[in-house]
C-alpha cells in the first residue's frame, strides 16, 4: 500500500552537505520525495515537535540540537513508506546501525545521527501536518 512518511535531514547532515546523498538513498530504494523544504526551527518549535519525549532526560539536548541549524523536511511516498524509511535509516545509534544504512554511513553519534523518520503511519500524519499543513 502506498503511504506517506516524514523524513528530516538533521543539522549535522545539512552542515556537511549530505542532502543529495541521503535523498539518493531514499530514491534508490523506491521512495519518492513528494515535498521538500529547508527550514530553521526555533527551540520552541523543536520542543513542540518532540513533545512526546519531554519527560525523557535527553529532551532538552534533542530540542537544542534540532534547532541548532537548518534542516530539510520531506514527505516520502511509496509502498510501505514508513517501514521502508525506518530500514533505510538504520538504528538510532550509528555504531549499531546496519552496514549501508544512512545512519551507519553518515551518523556521528546517537544525537547527531543525520536523519529522523516517523515511527508509525499515525505519527507520520501528525509530523507531516506539523511541517507542511500549518498556515
């Protein structure tokens, strides 16, 4: 079934000009970039986006990091897009990520792991709306 998911190229990867290489990873595995834009979040916007993590000890660092520089937000479309995107990204920890995944190739640390992807179809809708359907 064709579905949509959100993908973010995080500040560390944007800073290293990895946008095209990362997008190529998605395209080469059958996902299509339906929409894409480069933005800079405020700390407040990052806090709103990561609200589900606000009770976790890493929340503050996560918000500071996501708002530390420009990011690329994308809507990816394709057959089983959510799971396919998760597989292409690899484990959160680049050291544990499967060889050839985006995080294995480009991630610097658990925090600076280059990409974010929705973890479910339900969250994909919420996250897409957060970045693309606001007036």
